[in-house]
């Protein structure tokens, strides 16, 4: 049989264990919950990263597709040579012959200028073929238009800054390439000229 002292000591140990057990259970539960929370958070973070990566990939693919479509839909500008081939004189603006100065412009920017002496509207003399043929290189962008204009002054009356005595305009587009463009240059009670230009695609 156990003596009184041993039994008392055993009771004290059980009492101590009962006192310590609730805190230990609480701590274990807390650690388990914390571990579960960390695991769940890690899984959520990984899922969010995967979703973000997938969204970024789709956005890049969409952007590349749109860029490719834009590139295919917009052809580059075409370099062309505009060359004056001949002038048909319908009215020279004088009793006999006349000297004229002409300026050719594209969108109000000068391309070239020249003077022609003794122009006549008489049959057999009313076709003027400039030698060498004046020409200029310019760009024609798809979907846009270029205003071609010709201005003329009687040489004897020409003064810098003075309004031209005859004016004519035409519209240039990509469809004009390899064709003849005519500009009717005229004014009431003055000269009248039909300028004929060839539009040639320029090779790089």
C-alpha cells in the first residue's frame, strides 16, 4: 500500500497536469489554424498570380493581333514622279505671241517653275513640249489627296507677290499613277492652257 505522502504527491501531479492541459490545447489549436491560414493564403496568392499572368498573355496576344491588322490595312506612301509632258495653248492672251511664266505647286508647295517665250495659240504652234521636261518627286499617301495647281503670269507683267493671271487645279491620288493628269489653267479675258502631266511610280 502507498503511504499518505505518495498519494498526496500523485494528486499534486494530476492537479498540475489538469491546470496545464487547457493552455496546451489552445496553443496547439492556434498553431494548427495559423498553419492552415498560411497554406490557404499561399494557394490564393499562387492562383492570383496565375490569373494575372494569363490575363497579361491574352492582352499581349490581342495587342499583337491589332497591330498586325493595322499594319496590313495601311499601305505605305508611294513615291511618284510628276512630269510635265506638254502644254496645249488654247488662248495665248495676246494679239500675237506672249511670254509666260508658270509655277507648279503641290498642296501650295512649289515643285518647279519655268518661263516659256513666244507662246502662240495659232494652229501648228499651239502645242508646247518643254525640253527638258520639268519634273518633281513627291509622296502620295493612301487615302489622302494632293492638290496640284498651276499658276501663270505674263512675263512682262510679272512681279513677285502679284496675283497670278491664270490658275488651274487638279486632285492627285494613288489612282492617278501611270495616268495623264490634265490641268485647265485659265482666267476670263486672259490666257488659257491645258497642262498635261504624267504620273510615274518611282522605283526605290
